C-alpha cells in the first residue's frame, strides 16, 4: 500500500462523508480532469477537495511553474500532507463554499479553471447547490469547471440530482468517456458558462 493510499484510507475511515473515496484517483483520471488547464499565461487554478494530491500533481505538471494554484481542503490532516508534498501550492483548510472570499483574499476575482475532487453524490441538495454557486461565482468568461463521478453510481438518485444541478448551473455540460484505469472506473464532467 502506498503512503498516499494509507493516508487517504485512514482519513476515509475517520470521515467517509467528507473524504468520499477509499483510494486516490489514478493518473489517467487526473489527466482527464485537468485537461482544461490553460497551456499559456499565468492562470489561476482552483482545486477543490484535493485529498492526497492525485490531481494536484497533474495540475502542477501542466502549470510548469506558471500561475497560481489554490487547493481548498476541508480535512486538516489531508491539507497538511498535501502542503508538505507540494510546497508551491497554496493549500488552505476551508469549506469550498467560501471560494469567492478565499480568492478575493489572495487578490484574485476569477479563476481560469476549477478542478474538483469533491464527493458530490455524498452531499445534500443544499450543499451541492451552495458549492456549485460558489464555483460559478468565481469563473471567468472562458473558465472551465471539471469534476468526476464513479460510473457505477451514475444512475443512483444523488448522482442524478447532481447532474441536474450541473445543468441548472451551467449552459454547457459535457460528459467525458469512462476512465477504466481508475478504481472504481469514473468519468469526467466538463462544464462552462455559468447561467446568470
């Protein structure tokens, strides 16, 4: 068992409702989720629910030292682990619903991409709405929001509720292909243009 998996599993056992998965995401899923990160300029990238950093590492690779990477993690132990592993990332222990304030305190009004590892299907409808409202509030005109869901759960009521909420929040929602090289297999939602 890798150190990432041990840390992740330990935190899941303590708080399964906020950790949401039993193992870190695969490199293939990380590549799919981080695809919209701009290749040029100094983008502002927000990562929600980074856990042990499966997406964080890929975001950092894509940024190559450019821009600002803010990682918002509600679990202090996971945030501490992440900050030690990725010292160039601005890791903050906070609720993702505070996103507009978190960006403003850092001198940013908008994000160029928001990448989420949050366990959306584990959240109530109200929590899903407040988090997506916070995401939509910080997205620039060409920004993208990406998140993932497990393929086996896509027909369950919480997952269907989240999908409806995505379509109510964004004008464009595209479902990516299944990433079979993930345990369990998952797919990515790509969303753009928050509705007014």
